[in-house]
C-alpha cells in the first residue's frame, strides 16, 4: 500500500509539472498568473471557459457567464436587481 501511495504522489508531481508548463506556454495565462492568489488551475479554468474575450461586450458580461452574479434590469431611470442569475459552469465554478 505504501508503494502505491508513493507511485500516486509521483504521478501527481508529473501532472503538476505538465499543468504548470501548459499555463506558462499560453500567452493568455501569463498576465493572469501574476495576480496574487490566482493559481495555475484557476487561470487555466478561466481561460478555457472564456475562450474568446471579444465575444463579451463588457466585463460585467463575463461575470454573468462565469457564475452567480446579480441580474440587472434597467429601463430609463429605474434600476433594480431582482435576484441572482445562476449558470453552472464547470470548471470555472468548482466547489
């Protein structure tokens, strides 16, 4: 059982190196990884979920695409927030 555990740890280390190399090779991931507290898996999940940022009109639309964000209904002078728009997006929204 101890040998199986060691082998599993070695495979995990190999996988970790491969994921880090993948993130470092992608030019879209590099600036996001410079943000403190944002890890390699978070960056890869975000980049793979958003794919083409040009398809969103504003940054607020990206938030609504990624997960629960307040809806906004505005008509003229009245602006109200009736609730949350929930969209299940894995891997961006992983518990």
